[in-house]
C-alpha cells in the first residue's frame, strides 16, 4: 500500500460508534500518528469533502461517506471476499484452506482451496461437521456469546467424560492468542489451525482454517499460524471490522514511528531473513 494513502485511510478507522466526532489530537492518538502528519492528512480529507470540521474544532465523517457506503454491493458474500485471500494463503503454505461458519449445531464448510500435495485432508464445500471437534469449531466457540455457547455445550457435549473446566480454559487460551490448533482431534494424523474472522459489528461468525497432515504441519505450526493471523485480519478488514482486527492498520501504525524523532527504523527486520529463508525452503521441499 502507498504510505500516504494508507495513512489517510487509517484516519477513517479512527471513527466508530463511540467516537462519531474527534479532535485533531484525538485522531492522532487513536491511530498513533504524529500530530503534524495527521494535521496535513485531515486538512486534505476536509478539502476533498470526506471530513467536516465543526464549530467546536472537532471533525466528523461527511455524508459523502454515506453515499459511497450505499454503493457497496449488497450481494457481496463472505465467500467472494475471502476467496482471494484463501488463494494467497494456499500459495504460501501449500496446505488446504477452508472458510467455515456455524449452521444450527454444526460447523459447515463454506469454501475450500485444496492443497496441491497428493497427501491431503479432505474437505468439501457444504460439508457439515461436529461443532465441538477441531480447531475451526473451537475458535468459533471461543468467540461465541455466552448464552449461545451454553446452549451448544448442552446439545453437543452431554457426555460423561466431558471436562467443562478444561474446555473453558482452552477457549480462553484460544481467545488470548487469537488462534486455535488441534492435533488429531477430529481425524487422527491431521493438524488444523484456525483464526477468527470479525465482521463490522465485531462479531465472529466465520473462521479461516488450514488443515494438513501432522507430519507436514506440526514442525512449522507457529509459522503457519502467523500467516493465518494476517489473513484473518485481512478478511476482517474487508468486512469492515474495527482497527484492532486489522493487520494493515497495525503495520501502518508501526510505520508511522519513522516520523517521530528517535523512533525511526533503527532495527530493520532484514537481519532475521536468513532464518526465515531456511524455514520456507524446507517447507517447499
């Protein structure tokens, strides 16, 4: 993304239902941008008609934004939004990538991009699976409303050996780290990694998952989880999720520190490139 364009777009993400108008200082603080940079961009957006400066010197979004929002295709589906990202993740990882949701008491596969490898996990569009087994199911449960979770637990987990305390601890851990991993939980020999997808209301109704043979996935599970986290935030951003779920905005915030004296790019990440190359090379073999 062109840096100036990315920063201008970040200003729009400063607004939400609790912050319908903001001062210049508040805009700069909310997106962690130097005030001088925010001033230039806010003035540009005001002149272009996207922001309005009110009498109290605060800025709000203009009705021009509402007009543009009305042009968004009402038929644009989550599958159409997610599939380009799924193809990218599949190209990066060479593993099966699925988009999942909850239907009734089951998890359903909405979209699949298969691995090119002959040893593969089988997932088909429209396939229904138990909601309590596997990383995809567990990450969807981790972000579920408490009352809905209770109902599904009673339906799906009414078994003598079910450890509710351990189950709750696991869901809490998945929420903290932002992804779930399961090893052989649904199918022996398969490892799955899943991340949540947030919608414009901050709710999780879908998840993105990678599934593959444990012999390929386990040795690089953290690397694959990192790739999925970025992809999940990318899809969330395309769905209109708030900035805390946006990878692009987080990267942009880090980039803006170059404008702050003494907080530039003194520690480039390029020094770690050799280790990364070695991992990627081994994954491609």
